[in-house]
C-alpha cells in the first residue's frame, strides 16, 4: 500500500516536469541504474521485466497526447519507425500460428517495450518548444557520457590499486584479463563511441582521448573496428582542411601513446584479445555458430521470420546447446541470446520483409540526422553530425553485435538524437511559416528514394566543423 502511494506521488511529480528533461535525463539515468540492478523491476510478465523507466515513458506519452494532440505532425522518421514496428507486429502475430502461444507470449511483451522506446522520437518533437531546450538536452547527454567514462576509469584505479572506492562496477574477468564495463555492462563501448566522435567534431581532443581510453578499457573488439570506420567517415563527411590536420597533430600523437600504454599494460585485455590466437578463435567460433543458427532460421522462415526477439526461443529447435558443446567445447545461455549481427537479427525477427523496411528506415534516419546537422547552429552541428557518423559506424563497422533490443541503452541514445533532430527541424520550419511545415510533409516517393545516394556521392554538401 505504501509503495503504491509512493509511486502515485512520484508519477504526479513527473507529470509536472518538462518532457524533454524526463526523456533526456531522468529516463536514461533510470535505464543505467536498471542495467546495473540498482533499481529493481516493478513487475514481471513471462521472461520480461518491467522497470520504472517504462512507466516514465508511458507517463510522457499520455502527457504529450493531452497537451499536444492538436499540433501533432508526422516526420519521415516517425512514419519509417511506425512502418518497421507494424511489420514486426505482423510477423510476431504470425509466430503465434507458426510456433504456438508460449513463443508468442514471450515475444509480444519485448515488442511492446520496443514500441515504448520508439515513442521517444515522437515525444521529443513535441516536448521541446525552444532551441535552448535542445542545447540543455545535449549538455545533459554529454554529462551522462562523461559519467559513464569516469566510472570505467574508477574501476581501473580500483582494480590496479587494490583500493575499494565504494562504487558499483562490472569488472568482467575473462580468461586471464580484466575488462571494464562500468555501470551498464558490455554495451558501454558502443555508447562511448558516439561521444568519441562528438568530441573530435567539437575539436575537444582531450575529451576524445579520454573517451578513447574508456573504450579500449572495455576490450570490445567491435568498438575498435567502429573507431576505425568512424575515422574514415569523419574525413569523408566533414569539411576538413589542411589547417585542421595541423591541429590534429598533437591529439594523434597522444592517441598513439595511449594505445601503446594500454596495449602493453593489457588494460581491458586489448593485447590478449587482439593477439592471443586461442582467445580470438574461441570468440570467433562462438559468434560463427550463432550467426549460422540465425542464417538457418532465416532460410527456414524467409518471408516473415519467427517474431521479434524470437532467436533464443527458436534455437532450441536447432539443438543450439549441442552445437556449442561440440564445436566450442562449452555452452552458456548468452551464447545464443541474439544473432550476433543486427542485420541477421532483423531477418530472424521479421524475415526479408522486415529487413527491407529496416534498410529503408536506417536510410531515413541517416538522412534526417544529416539534415539536422545542416540546419543546426554551431553548437549543435557537431552533435547531430556525430549521430550520423555513429549510426553509419554501427551499421557498417559493428558487425558482431545487436543493438535494437529491449532496454538497449545504445538504441535509446540513437532515438534521443533522432528525437532532438526532429524537434530542431520542427522549430526551424515553424519559425518561418505557420501550419504544417513543408519539411514535415511526407512523400512516400521521397522516403523510398532520397535525393542522392551513396553511389552518386554525398547526400548533402560537406558540413563545416564548429572550430573552423
């Protein structure tokens, strides 16, 4: 009874807070605390836990509907997201007929949670009324990024000094090495990759090196590949002059020294994980088996897949445990938790149909971030361009991880960036004309066929950096 009254009072307080503050600060902090098990779940349905962050998002949805229902506009990002969710709902419903009620019940709840996460990009577009709120949201996200990196450095200090500094940590012992994940676990490397790109674009090279060291300490090989891919995109998509390369000289030297020191100290297991053939081979075998299982599932269910998040439920039909024991020599539940590749994961969830819509949705996301970077002011330009390059790096560089998952902080960060970009475009166009902004009017032809393609060249002219 007391807990119910407390939650009711908390909900009333939250209703009075600005929605952009809820979405940009309070909800991400709750997700971080939930990932670290500091905040327990509110209740559980099947295998899915429901946390307070989901409740907060639902409160924001209701609040936005009542206060903004007469001025709701659809952006291309919104329609692409709705189409993708509709396909997943269709394929998950089909799983009820193909695999039975038990599988369906375990799939539909995570899909509902994903739908709640997607609502962030709708809510932010109508929660923000002034450009200063966008700036405050960006600063808040920046502070949270620093907090995650600082937590990792505190773990390193605690581990090597033997001093217990009383912080919650997730130091992961793997083989003969320690990996440092901070408070949220192994997804932190992909999150810090965004902040690394953001700091380079802002010209904050000390900050970039700070985040780079934290990424290395996680020992996440896919994040290392993402760093290299992002550097290529940084050069290609930004207006980098010879003068800019002169400024980069000192940071690059510092960067090389940091990598050398971390490599020889084997912080995050970077030396072992990149050079030890046995360690690399075991990881390669484990991921290959998962991908082969995913490919077999897609070949058996090519059109509509097996339903959202159904990979680990269906692998039992393919004797996944037996395959891992035979080829890898061991088995743990997280080995077949997902397909180890985002494209395969989408194909398993919804077949070729969902995969085609996913490609289109990502193209819309990329174009929206690029447009937001073009129309943003000097302070915000680097943020949206960093989101654009980060998403490209996730799609093309990180090929051994899935990030569109329930309660994924990586995906929530992407939705936050997209939502802020949509809010910026809404404000920019609304300041010019009243009524429905032209940039928000949706043409199916425009969404399916953007103005330019990667084959012909860049989607938009190069964006100059803030410090030039």
